[in-house]
C-alpha cells in the first residue's frame, strides 16, 4: 500500500510516544538524575504547560492521561516529557508537529536519559495517535460497517474496540462514531456539544532487541510505519482524497 507522507488536514488531536525501561536505581533517585541531565532549554513542572486541547478525554486503561496535575514533567518549545516509574511519555506541546520534527526531539531526550548510565534496558515502544473528526460519520469514510442484526434501529453513536497482532506488534484500535463531545465555538467561545468521530490507533512493540538509543529509535520508526499502515487502511479511497494526500 502506498502511504501518503502528508495529509491536510491531519486532524490529529494527540500523538503520544511511550518508551518503557528498566533501571538499576529507585525511581525517586532516578528523577533527580534525569532532571540534572537535561539542559536549560527544558523546564520542569508538575502541572501541564498548556491546558488539554478540546475534545480530549482521560483513558487510564490505555495509559493516555490528559489530567497531568501532580505528575513529573519536562518540556521545551516543542514537546512534553512525562516521567513515570519505568516509562517516559512524549507528546507534542501544541498540536502535532509531524514525525520528522517529533522524532528528533524524542531521540534527543532518549540519548540524554541514556547518558546518565542508569538505564539497563529499553523494553517497550508504543505509539498512539488520536484523530478527531467533528460532524463526521465514520460509516461514510472508513471500511467499517457499524451495523447489527436490527436493520430498523439506527445508532446515534457507536464505539468499537479491538486488539490484534500485526507485524510483530500489538495493535489496539478504538473507533468512536459521532460521540457527543464538548467544544468551544470559535467565535463566541460558548461550549457546545458536537457529534465527533474518533480514530484511535495504539501500536505497541514489546520484548525489544535494542541495546542503545539508536536501536530503540529504529524500532520506533518501524512502529510509526505500522501506525500509518493501520490508519490509512481504515480509510476509503474517496475520503482519503478529501484529505489532500501528498506522496
């Protein structure tokens, strides 16, 4: 399948890279060492540097937590880094900046962390992309048919969750069709409920054979490619054309 290098708009509301690790010190000790390793271009905070973008929701089961109050964060002008016991979670600071810009920021941070000499193993990489489409019916733009054995019943909103293995990874796919979400109107800023469809693709690679940051980022590239394959395989050709694909 030929994959676009860019679509406009991309409608990505959140892009997350989670990297899990093993270390030889307690997390409380590691925190101080990690903070010291980052240069002055990063800021430490225990609060989100910016409020969550509209329409996002908390989903602790999948590991994406929008309410970050009280958690340990570093951020610069492009990304945030959430530090957890045995995991680093990277996200874009203000809207998705594209993999070509996001990846180098993740790699720079990973090499900084690795430079402390306290990481004994990188053992998991996960990429999760959430795309939101207000006032859009997924039945009209994806290859899924949201129906069941009662033709006379028309669903007002539908949610589908499935897990499967693909090319050595675990994929968690969540599709939500026309789910009510609270958004602020552009003009008067008054909140309104908008039926919004969501394509949420989470690709996870475990049991890594990565001895250093370079090997880890090569695996992240592979996972990112699978993420794209899954996403674009969901879309109909007709809907893809409306996104102005560039190859």
